[in-house]
C-alpha cells in the first residue's frame, strides 16, 4: 500500500509517497518559497524547476501533476493523507474528508490563521485533482485531545473561554505520539506502562508529558506560540508585556510580527534562527549567542522539571526535531544534573548520538545505571501521518464514520400527562418552558416535583415538556437505591410492567401506577445520520467516549433511534456520565453494531416509542 502525504504550509509544500508499513519513500516532491520570485519545485531531489506561483493553491496545481508523472511504474496511490495543524475541539482523531469535514476545518481558520488556510488550500486542490482517491485529515492537535481539564484550561472567566474557544490545544502531536511510540518500542515496554517527556526541538518547539500513552500536558497552548523558546517565536511571556507594548503604541500586526518572527533564538542572538550559527558564534565568544543558548536550555529544563512533577516521576526523556536530534551541545546543557530525577547523562554517548543511522531510529545517551533513560529519537511526521491514515482506511468496518456524536448527560426528570400537570400544579395549568432541549420541540420546564419513594424522597425533580400521553419518571441507578425502587432499564415509552411512584407538586399529589424507568442509553439520529453511520432504528451499537478525566469508556448496548424530527445526540444518565468522567461537550465515536436480535424478540421500537420522546 502506498499513500501520498501532503504537508502544505504558507510558503512550502512537502509531498511524500510512502509505504505506511515501513515509512519507505518512493517519491518526494518539495515546493519552496511559494509566492516569491525565487519559488522552486523539486522532485526526488532532482534539479529544481522554477515555480512562480502566487499561493499554495496554484503551487499544488503544478506540483501534483508533476508528482503523478514521476510515480514509479507499479506504484498506485491508495489515498492522500493531509496534515492539518489545528483540529480544534471537534477533530480529536484522523477523519475522512468530505465537504462537511472541509467546512469544519475552514471554521477553525480564525483560531489558526497562520496554518489552517494553507492546509485547506492543499486539501481543496488535491480533492479536485485526485478526486478518485480517499482523502484523510490527520491533525497536529489530536494527540492532545486527552489533556485533562486542569491542564487545558486558562485561568480566565469561564464564559469568555467558552465564547472564544480559548483553551490549550497543543501542537506537534503527530511527532510527540510518534517518538513516544518509538521510545516505548526501544525500551521494550508497552507505551501504556511508561511515563515519558518528549521534547520536540525544531524551528518550532514543544514539550509533552505522555502518561501511559496519553498526552496529559504540553507546552504549546491555544496557538503554537506558548512554551519553549523557538527559532523566531518567543514562547512563554508575561501577558502584561503585551499590554505594556499596546499602551506604548504597538499595533496588532507589529505584535504578531514581533512575537512570531522576530523573537526566540533569532531575537535573542541577533544572528537568525539557526542554532548551528548561534553555536558557532557562541564558541567564538559572542555573548548574545551564549545567552540565547542559556535561555533556550533553561526553559526546556524548567519544563522537564515541571512535567516530572506532574507525571510523578519519569521513565524516559526523549529528544527529537532538528535541534533535539542534532545538537549534542543543547542536549548536554538541558540534561546535565538531572540525576535528582533518575536521569544520568553519558557525555560520550551524547556526543555520538545519531538516531538516523540506527535501525530502530533511537540513540540512548544515558549511563547504564540511569533509572530514567535519555533518548534521541528521529521523528518522521510524514510516516506517522501515513500510519494514521492507513489505520483509518483499513479499519473502515469497525469505526463507523469518524463523525463524533455529541453526548448529553440527562439528569433525573419527569414527563407528565396534561391531567397530571393539573393535579400537581392546579386546574388549567400548562407547563412553562424554561429552556429548550436539544431534541426539537422538547423543553425543560419551570415546574419541578418531589418524587416520594418507599424509602426516601427526591425534591425539585425537573419536569420536561410538552405534556405526553402517559407520565413517566426517569431516574439513575443511584436514585433507585436512594428512593428504594427497583426500576428496569427501558427505552422511553416502554413502561409496561414498571413500578409506580408518588409525585408531589404545589397543588397536590399523584400516584403513578407505573412509569418509573432507568433510561436505556440511546442515540437520537435522523435518517441521514443513520445512512452515514450505516445503522438502522432499533440497532444496538457500542460507543467509545474519551473522557477529560482519563476514564475512557466503551458503552455497550446503546440503542439507535431514528426519526426525521431527531437531532444527533447520545443520551446517558448521570451515573453513566460520572463513570466516564464526562463533562459538557463530550463526544463519542460509534463502534461496531451488535445487531437487532434482542429488539426483534421484543417487537419493534417504533411500536412503543412516541415521536420525539426524550
Ligand atoms: P526542524 O524544524 O525540526 O527541521 O529543525 C530545524 C532547526 O534545527 C534549524 O533551524 C537548526 O536550528 C536546528 N539544527 C539542525 N541541525 C543542527 C545541528 N547540527 N546543530 C544544531 N542545530 C541544528
């Protein structure tokens, strides 16, 4: 199998045709300095041809036909994998690209103005020119989707962060995930047994704490500007500095240019962004160059110390990227005197460490007795992107459409008939809408009732509207024990042979003879959604949810309910939500179906469920 991996930046395009199983390249194409008179196109390292194009979109029009022409005989492409820098909150895994996904990536342009527009231009051009191929987006942020809330949140007002999507997303995830896996392979351990700190030190740079295979902290934030000192980016700053410069008359453009292009190693040294030049000048006594190296190493050490504390110890510290892989001097400065955390530097091994010549791509530069290993791992982001895309292409039957399903946690609630509304709240009373619910026409009411069970009572239980042909009470397993009621797990509306309960409102009591259930976890969807996921009404499926609290779960026995009046959403109760540590905006991924056998035994669901039922 061979895939084309496209990595489109604002001034360059990297295109590799490779075998995802081995990472072996059969073809490389590079377009550089796009948009300038000096633009060039190189195929397989051959002499460059001129490429005077105005933008990425026109460069891709030139590059792809040339690349297809140069494909060796016998090599066919099984798909195209696109690197996308920002996946936002939505794209937490690689996805097949359709028009809707393309629009989703475009919607992220405002929070990734430097990267996503170029990625998108590549996607659009390639989808048009290679329309017979599957296109897959692989996101740089996706590996960090597991960041716990405490790590991904900034201490700003909650309403503001929600409104503007302000949170830590993290970047370089493709590289961090790849080198962590390589390090685990080398350490002859399962990644799930290891606590690693991965340092991607290239022109852009970030650190990641990888706990048992999951990113739990990373230094880049909402944008790739936070964290380490980089080639031309400043990394961490006191935000007060920006306020000061604004007051001093700096414009938005000037600040952007200052922080992204004039800072970091280049700004500190005054010698440009290439550490090779800075190291040379430092050796000749250039003080600015020496200080730049000190500040760079100090910042990385600071993060390693902090991340060791967060991980509660570290089994391996991994260096990658142009600087991490090639600068023995920088590795030395960063890792000397880390003995206190169990990492002992072997000076000679560090000087000689060259991961690229090793078959496993890993060079170990810690001493024999070092409890925590110091490793250089050659990153290969294109290979990582190809592997991720290949997994998606080969796994098409298990993961049913990568489209995530919003998961809503339903608190205990009550549905009432109109006559019960009047008995509880007074003659002629009608339900008052408090706020709409996600399912069209459904709403939470101002009205609440008390549930009086054999053992105890639960007060202020919300009534949901509109009124229904039959009253029904939906509680969790914990509520059942509290009230002293044994309620069966049922689909909404299926209340034959269920226990009753006493309801109390301001105007009186109602004794229900039946209707108390523990709601069967279910997914509402439209017929279009059911086509997309390849499921039918009444099917039973599994849904994997990833949790902010690292308590991922796969829910089995999830009932599919299809109606044109539904909106795509999975409903679970509070016990289920708490078990998975779910918070607002949780999402699930549909896995294999368990078939409809259990339901066929019990009749069809639509015989028993009212339209648009909760
Ligand atoms: P990357 O973005 O991962 O390609 O890293 C590029 C950066 O790595 C360059 O700008 C240099 O600063 C740095 N680099 C590459 N090779 C060396 C080397 N031999 N010594 C020091 N720095 C290097």
